[in-house]
């Protein structure tokens, strides 16, 4: 893409829509972790102001700014990144409520993403926006589609059973709750290299395998 095309009015509007959908997905994901933890009596996130919808409270320099900018200038088909993790006192939650509560808190962000994507998909195909046409209608449809895409990608990505992703934490807690410690021990050992493993998956054909369920869910919600 030429430099002048990159900063055309149409492309800037599309990028702003993508950024807004991205922020709703990642910030809502983190807030939900903190909110569910708060419901279990952990006020760590609340006391630090991390249950706020103010984006400045959640922006991560690398995940929320640098990575999305690199993808934007590389003309990637969609933006990707993450927000600052919401601090949670998981030891307190497990000690007071058990490993089941740990699983619920770990999966809270994923539940937010997938439920929101399902609701938006229902609205998109319900005909409720049928009276909105022209450019406004196109912008609205683009925004709703981007909301579905980002929430599904983020939710399914975090389901991967790799520490420190949410799916890895939930699987570890589930195994301990069932009296099995082999998998949690293995996850603890590989946790320092978890993001390296994720990057290897993303940069190799393995990504096609890991993202296959995501593609199926997107096809279901967008057709």
C-alpha cells in the first residue's frame, strides 16, 4: 500500500473502527477478570482502579500501542495485541473458595469475549439495523463485524492450554481440583517460555491448526 493510501480518509476511518473494536475486546476481557475476582472478595483490581473502563488504565506500551502500530504499517488484515493484565490475588480466591473459583476467574475474560461476539452476531443478523443505510450503515456493519472478529480471536486465543494464557491457568486448576498434579507441574516448568511457545505457533504452520476452531466459530457467527 502506498504511503498516501495508508493515510487516506477511508483508511483512517477503518483503522479507528478497528482500534475501537480492539479496545472493547481487550479492555473488557481484563476488566471481567477483575470484576469476577471482586465478586469472590478480591478487591485488588478495584483498589488499583483497574475496573474502570478508562482505556488509559489498561494500555500496555507493547501490546496496546507498539504491536498494533507495527501491524497497521505492515498493512495486516486485522490488529492484534493485549492490555495490561488486571492484578488478581488468586491465592486468596483459591484459599477461600477453592480451585473452582480459580477456574471461573481464569475463564471470565474468555466468557466476556465469546458472549459479546454471540450477542453482536445476533444483532447483526436480526434485521434490527435494517433501517440504517448508506455510509452510516456500512460503518455500523463494519464496526459490528470487527467486534465479532476481535472478540472471537481474543477469546479463542486465550483458550489455548499454554501458560500464561487463561486456558493454561484454567486447565492447571482443573487438574489440581481433580487430584492430578502432573500437568500443572509441567505447565509450571514451561511457564517462563510460554510466550516464546505462542510466538513459535503464530509464526509457523502450527497456527493453522490452533486457529482452526476460531475460523469455524467466525464462519458460524458471520454467515
